[in-house]
């Protein structure tokens, strides 16, 4: 066990798992609040094109590490994609969903084509699609630290304003809040979160890490602040448990983390349903018990 | 609870500057003009009802006033300023309830606290909880502060949204159909709270389908029909009319029948 704790690879994996598990649900809370839970999925598709473009640029520049520009490429493409999607949404363009579909599938197809054109293997592609946390370097760790801190500082620091805008945009506009700028903040935060989480769960599963902790948290909380806080705890628990299990079993970490989240959601949802059912039965029994003496008295 | 006269001088003018002066307001939605040059005045201590049938442009007008929709023509001045955002801290807005709500649960107190934010206030003030509780208490729903707003009844939700506007201690209160789908006790609570605010000097603009319990609060009405003003002045009920053109439904329960068997609901005076 001590060997595992002192192993630099394990240390890097755990640091990244904690940071991503902590920050992804913060942004996920705003996306669920705005009923745009699938936005992360779409931006993830666009981010893959950025990864590939960075890869191709690295290949052309003759860099020693071909994928050195993959993360910067993903950040640029994801942010650009998020801004375009936000513009479409805020202007209420009728064909916005079709344009978004073109953007998403164009992104993933371009990504696959460019990675193969740059000489990338299927293994490289799979790493970006489904995550490859065991290959993170210390440089990757520092990038993740920077991105996660930015997400946490902005996402939590502006929580009240972002809540107001995502809860009721029309009211927020009437208060003078800079609604357009705050909407853009949510979109850019989503893009940055996807890039930061990409190494852990991959672009295809990143939305699961943003949304599942919020969905689980919602089952047991009533306030927005507590939902976000509990989702952060659940996110860390999902990531650390998932990565921890893969230290002992040869499983794909990204997929395992998301499956753990789905299992946890099912268990909590069933338990919450059971508790509500029992409470209703108890209340019903109490009402019947109170009513009985009167009935008996009347009968007598 | 009859409406007291606002600060009106003998010649009919007001001694206080207007809260809202809108002239020839035009608004386009989806390529079509839905407001065709509408005028609106509201003064401090005065309640104005905007009335009319479905699709007459009532909500569009108040959304343009608060800056949620851009006007394609005309002018809107709020406390003398051309941009609603520069005086937003003095405005309390209650949108139609259908527009409120998100995918994550939020307590009534959190929703009311969000009313304390503004152009230069991106974070909640330290006393936001106490102020939110006072506003909820004013509407008689302080006991619901920790409840998820989505689980509340229509009337309770409406009270929470009005508390969110009142917590701003606004000089101009704009409400879009606050009585729609609201039970009678909630309507009474809203009428009491709004009357107190009007008497304290706030200007109130309220979109209504019918005057109902807010009738005694209202000084004058602006009636819209297909984006045009068809009447400005006494509220329809005060004129002995149940409704003016644009009012698209009848209320057999509301008006006593005339001796000849007719009701005011069908009488329209020029």
C-alpha cells in the first residue's frame, strides 16, 4: 500500500482525479440549472477537433512530443465552440439545434480525421475519447491545477450571480446584472472544464462527470448551494474510487468512474423513493389511528 | 383599501417627476411588430394597470420597460434615464411565473436573496439572509423559506417571486399577471403588500387580465388591443364597464345583472 502511495504515477492520478472531481460538478450545476445538461457532451465533441488540430500542429512543427499542443488546441476549440453555442442560444435562433448538431458531429469527425492524418494511432484516439489518466505527466498535473483553480474560483466566487442568471434570466436582466457576460462565463467555464477533465474521462464521457454528481446530489438536497457542495463531494468520491479500483484491476478508469456514478444514482434514487414511500405510509397510518377513536365512538 | 390620490395638483399634473415615461414604444418580435407606438406614464404613489386580451401586447410592453426586450422605436425613460440598466437598482420586476425556475432545486430564501444582486452587486450582501426573510415575512411565507420553490403551490411561488422583487425595496414595482393561477388567500396577501408599497410612495405597474382584488389599488388603466392603446384613464370597472375592447373573456360571476337582465360585461362605451 505504501508503495502505491509513494508511486509518482499514482500521486499524479489521484491529484488530477480530486481536482477534476471537485471542479466538474460546479459547472455541471449551472448546466443542469439551465436545463442544458447535454451541452458538455457537445462541447466535448468540438474539443476533440481541437486536440487533433493541436496534434497536427505539433506534428508539423516537429515537436518531440506530438501531442504537446493537444490541450491548448482543445481549450481554443472548446471555448470557441461554447461561445458559438451560447450566441445561438441567447439569440433564440430557430435552427439552433440543427446548427449545434452540425457543430458537434463535424467536430468529432474532424477530430478523428485529423488525428489519423497526423499519424496518431487508434490508442491515441481512444485515450482522448475515453480518458487516459495513467499517462498524465507532471506538466499535465500543473495544467489541471491551473484550470481547476480557475473553475473553482470563478464558479464558486460568482455563484450568486450565476445562480440568478441561470435561474431566471428575465428577472436577472431587470436587476441590471450583466446577463450576456455571465452567460458567456458559464459557456467558457464549461469549455475549460471539459478540457481539464478530458484526461480523466475523455471527451465522450466528460458530460457524465459534470452531470451525474449533480443528479445524485439533487435527490437528497433542497437548496442550490447544498446541491453544488454535495455534488463536489460526490464528484471527488466517484473519481477517487474509480481511479483507486483501477490500481488493482485492469479496467478503463473513465468508463468505471461514470458507471460508478450511474450505480450510485440508481441506489440513491431507489433509497430516496423507499424513504418517501415509508414516510407516506407512516403518515397515512398516523391519520388512520387518529381517526379511528372518533369512528368507534360514532359507531357506539 | 380605496386608492388614495397620488401627488396630483389641481390642474391634474403631478408634483413628483414620473417614474416611467414611455412614448410611441414599438417592439418587434420574430420579424413582426407587436407594439405599434404605445404611451405609458406612471408616477410615484400611483398604481397603473395594463389590461387587454391575450396577445394584446401587455407583457411585451412591461418587458420593454424593464429592458428585457429591445424597443425598435419610441422612447422609454425610467426616473429620467433612457437605459433601464442605469436605474435597475430602483426597479423590482415580477415576471410571469412560467419564466421562473431552473433544473436544480433552490429554496425560497435563495430565490429571494438573488433579488439583492445588481449591476454593481455580483455577490450577496452580508445581511442578505435577514433581508430575504423580512421580504418573505411581508408576504406571509416566511415559514416556506427552506422549502424548494418548485414544490410550492402556484400562489406560494408567486408570493416568493414578489418577495424577490420587494427585497430590492424598489421605487418602481412592475408585475406581470401576478394574480394568474393564484388562490384567494395569496391574492389577498399580494393586494395588502402592494397597497403598503404604493402608500409608501412606490410606483406600481401591474399587468392584469381582470382587476379582481387589485381593483381598489389601481388609479388608472391602460388598455391594449393588438399592440395599440385603446383606452387610458379610469379602470374599466370604475367606468361601469367590466372590460374594454381586447378583453376576450366573460365573467358572469363578477357583475350583477342589470334590471333588464344584461350585464356590464357586454357593454362597451366609446
